[in-house]
């Protein structure tokens, strides 16, 4: 006998939780599709040589290698032929390069799949987790206008997910680069080091950061450090304020000015797209992966739960697939790590787990002789698009109600001998705690009305 | 520069095909949910000790093992700790055993995920493929009534998939066992060997089979062989005929009689569930995995494409999870191998690849100055639930139309200066090849009506 257990570092859900998780996945997908993004799925494994092109190598990214029984027996030297994807970006790069001549650019794609990382074992760290990505890929060039569209998608997704107020924080890597260069920090790596220190502002305080940056390792002037601290402290409040803060930056290098112009265009279009100004702001401390992003960068925070950190991040990059093609493929995209987000929301008590089931109606069975009648009622409900479960074996009615209630099924339909004779059924609405009788022919349409109302109220 | 390519043995789709594939997945899921099945997802890898319990071992099932960079470096003796699932049945067994006390039985679950097998490289053989499974698991016992429900699900799924007429073929392992025992073939393995010979009937003819079974290896009597050939040739036509053929079998051993009684009950309930009699038949040659199934067995064939083989198979089993728990968990279930089915339908020309896109409308851009107007139109369409793409950069209108047409987008919305001034937009319906003008406020609702009509016509 083997003890049944999942490997460490995975999130496996019970059906009720899985339904809640699936609803979130569906909402994300629906909104991605609403903005015209097309679905892509790639294999869970890629050739190792495809996956491990970037510097840094497999160790840093904690890759999982895959070997068939046969390959394992052969023992071979070198790395195994296959490895599990550790993100959806490398597979996208490979996909776009491989199918370049069959795709139309700009190429809007969404991809919702699981990725794999051999993380150290730790609470809240996952070795398998969902990423929900969108990217727009251009050929040779891609207008900054798409950066605004991406922001509108973030807004649509999190509005409909309904997990609380959120703010999409915007910055621009060109603006940052231009600014740091003006402070004498010209080297990209050096900028990263300075930013890492600045990131400690909340935890260690301004004095600590000032001391470090003016100290031996960095040797910056006190005025320079203050200018940096002022810069990264910028947070806009509202649309007009955001534009005013860009104006207040004045003029600088070409890179600096271009960063400002891009942010201004993004802000203009975000407004035209109808995104409410409470949902976005400038935050000049947002940096993201410094070696990868080159323009707009996004982070999204739940206003009530800043400790959760960014729930949706991304930005603009210069060239997606330089390892696989000579074509220049600039892009902009974001990623939602849904497994971690779901886990965090559950930890914060924001996922009730007592949501309605995907099963909407249950036909109770009062005695075995009425099974054919139950099946016929269920058939009518299903034909009307109502998810319906039938009690296939007679047992105490109280038990059947208890089951429906625990399972989160809203409607219990009863048809005893008397009701069958009168051509009616009794419906118990466990949500509204009401009971009513309805003609058998009208059952499906009346439940449908109730369910449509509930859907409309929930904004789904 | 690395040549971008997928590993051999996977099916990667272009977006248009992916949309068609996704529609099939959605249809299957919708119908599984309609019958009250609950979603379960399990991790892609299981502990090797969990996965490799059954006799036969890993070699036969061509398992893929998974090792993190760290584990690989350690080289360890013995098998790697993790392996990719090769079906959804073993993970279900582990899941139900692990969560036994948190689940309610009978437990109806659906699971739609990819599985992995290190198959030999061959056209039409996949190393990664989707399985779409449902199972009902009972505790201690499970009524044969659920076997009828499963058949009704198969019928609902393939009716809505709309890939042509199909027949669900039914048999019962108890009936077969009882029959073969009466012919003196009492041993299960021997029954399997006889059936394997009988399976050659179509290819080699009756004389060949008769010769083999009466020959040295089997030593059966000529009359016995003829009785077997008569038995496996049974195919019912219609409901009444199916019942008549069961009657014609007469009485036999307890096992034999029980098989008949089960088939009769399944047929009765299938009728009560409203499944049309043209959709199912008895076929006494259907055997399925002989060491696993113990009662009802199903295979489903496309009437017009018998060469594709069974597109949905399954049956009743005695005990799901004996390796992980002492509880007895009988069940009944089916599996649809969608990757292979999609591939076969495409090969047979049954997947057009010219279906409508998931993008329903495209807002064209006549000149850059009207972008804000385009974005506003798109916002209204999206708010009404219409998947809408915006042309973000001005280019020749002919190019924009060509793009929409190739992409399978039905509606192109145009709003030039003149239209904007008059508060209207022009719509080109590329499906009906019509053009009309509509007030800006009425655009979303009028496109919605058209799309609902199309959906109703398509029976979705």
C-alpha cells in the first residue's frame, strides 16, 4: 500500500476550490479574448537547447529536465534532450520565430498554461503554477499605442475578477535610464545596483540609503542621491496630476524625453479607452527586470493588500526572439501568476470557498420507482443549458438536501407521485431559502430566469 | 542562432486551429458540467512511487521522468523522484484516495488535461496529448444506473461537437465472461487470447479464425468456435432489437445472467434519459482492457469514418484505488483523446480551419487622428461582450479588410470623419457580404443580435 500524496510544491484543489479557480481562469481568458487576443498553447516541454539559450544558464532558472525510460537507461553525457518550460515567454519566442511566416503582425496572443520551476521548498512557493500571459508582437516596429491597450486589458481583467480595488502603476525604462544617466549613473548594471539600494527605502529608511549611496561602493554626491530619492518617490494621483508630473520633469536627454513622450501617449490613450483614472498612476520606482524591459513597465497592486505585492506585471521589450530569428520582433506583454495569486487571496480570506457550485440544479429522488421521471426532468433542464445532477439512488430526503446545501447547489427539484400526477414539480431555492411549485414544462425557463438574474447581479 | 522547433511527437497549432481546438475543449467541458460533473486538476508530475505501482512497470507505459537541475547533478541511484502522468486514471485514484474524507460519494469528476507517453516516433502518435475524462466513483458500491448516465454524456458531447453521426457501442464484461466460460474458456488470459484471434475476423476472414482456434494452440471444438463467432457478430439495430437480442441469449451462469440484467437496465435508463435509439447499439465484440473493466464497456464510432476507430471509450471497473487505500471504490468512466481525434478529423478534412475567429469585430482605422474615436467604439463593443480588435495604426483600408477576412473576423466597423460627424458607423458583415450603417449607440446591440442568431443557428 502506497501513501497517496502529491509531490511538494504543487497546489492541488478540492472540487469547490477548483470551481472558484476555474472561474478566475475563465474570467481572465474571456477578457483576453474580448480585446482580440488569440489563443496559443505550446508543449509542456521544449528541447533543452531551445530553452537554455539565455545567459545565466539552467541553474538559476531551476529547470526540470525530462527523460523517457529509454533515455534514462542510456545514461548519456550532457544535458537531457527535453526540459519543462519555466515561463511562457521563451516558448512564445520559439513559437513566433518558428511560425513567423504563418502569423500576421502585430500578433496578439494569449497563453494560459502551467510553468515549472525547481524552487526551494517553502510555504507559498510553487514548483508548478499557472501563468496567464498576453503579448503583442510587432515585426520590426510596434507602436507605443499597444502599451495603452495592454493597460486597458489589465483593467478589464481585474475589474471583472472582483477581488477589490487595484491600481496599475506605470513607469518607463527610457525615462529612468535618461534620469540616471543625468545623475552620472550611466552603466545599466550600476543603475540596477542603485535601484536595489533604493528599494530598501521602506524597510531601512532614507538615511540608510543615503549613507550607502554616498559611501565607498557608490561614491555618489549627496545632492545626486537626494534627486534620485525625490524621483523614485513620485506617485501621481489622477490623470491630470500624472500629466502635470511629466511636465514638471522638464527636458533632458533624447532618451529621457522619449520616455516622457511615451508615458504621455500611453496616458492619453488609456483615457480614450475609458479606463477610470482611479485605476492607474505613475510610480517612478517601478523598475521590473532591468536587462529585459526597455520602455513602459507595469505593476498592479490590490489597494487593500499591498503586502501581496504585484499581482500583474510586465512591460515593453526590444526584441523577443533574437536567439531564434534574425527578424526584429519588439513586443509588450504582461503576466498574471494565478496559482500564487489564488493562494494569497485564500490566505487573506478573500476566497470564500463557499461559492455556488458549477452544478446549478439537483433533481432529488423520492423513491426508486420515480427514477425515469427524474431523468426526464433532468433532460429538460440540461437541454435548457442548466447544469443538473440527478440523485440516482433513493435515500432520505434530508440527506439529499444536506448534500445539495454542502455542495453549493442552488436549486433542488422534487417530483413525488402527487406532483407527477398534477404535472408540476416543487423547487427549493437554497440561496433565497424559498420554495415554489411550477409546471413541469415551465421549470427550465423559470430556473433560467433566476440564474440569469443572479449572473447579471454578479456582473458576470 | 538556434533553429526554433518543437520536440517531435507534439501537436502545436496555429491560432486559427487553436481556436477550433479550444471550441471542442469548451464543448466537452460544457457538457461534462451540464451533467453535474465537478472539475479536478492534478499536477503534471506525480511521485514516481505513486505512478509506478501497477505491474507491467515503467517500460511498458513509456514514462517520462522529471529531474530538477539539482537532482540531475546528484546522479542518484534508482529512479528519479518525479514522473509525468501517462493517463488521468492513476492521478484520479491517488486524488480520491488522498482526499477521500473530504469528498462526497458518488463522486462525479471531470478532468481535462494533457498526458505524456514516450511513444515511438510515428505519424499520428503523440507524446503529449489531451485526455478529457469523466468518472463516477462510488464508495463500497455504485449502481449500474450511472453506466447509463455516462452513455447519455457521451451522446450529449458528440451531438454538440457536430462532427457527424456516431454510434455508441455497448457490451458487458460479465456477459462476455459468462459466455466464454460456458464455451469452456474459463481463464481470463485465455479469453483474451481467443478474443485477439476473433479480432482478426475482418482482416483474415472466418476460415482463418476457425482454423486457428480449432488448431493446436487452442484446441477448441468447431461448434464452440462457431458459437463464439456468432456471439461476437451480434450488433443490435434500435432499442427494441437490442432488448430482443438480450432475450434471445436465454439463461446461463450467474455471471452471464447478471451481465444481461445490467445491459437491460442500462438500455432502459438510456431511453428514459432521452438518448435517441439511433445513437447506441449492442456490439458483443467490444472488449476493452480485459484486466481492468468488469461490467459495462463502451466504444464510440463515427458512422462515416469507421477507420478512425473508437473516439470515446471506457467502462465500469471494480476498484479504482486499491494501491492507495483499503476502501473499495468502484467506478465507471470514459475518456476522449482529443489531440488524436482532432488530428484525425483534420486528416479526414473534417476540420475546416476556416471557422470564424474568436475575434468577432474589428474596428478599422482610417486615419491616425481618429484613433480615440476607434478606441471608444471598441470600448462600447467590448462592454457589450463582443470580442473586438482595434487597428492601432493607420494603413490602407484594403489591407485592413484583407486582414480581417483572412483572420476570420466577421464584422469590420468603419467610422470616418463624415460618419463621426453624423453619429453613425458603417459595418461590413464579411460573412453575409453585406454593408450597413447604424447609429453609434446602437452598434453594439445590433451586432449582438446578429451574433446571437449565428450562435442559435450553429446550435451553440
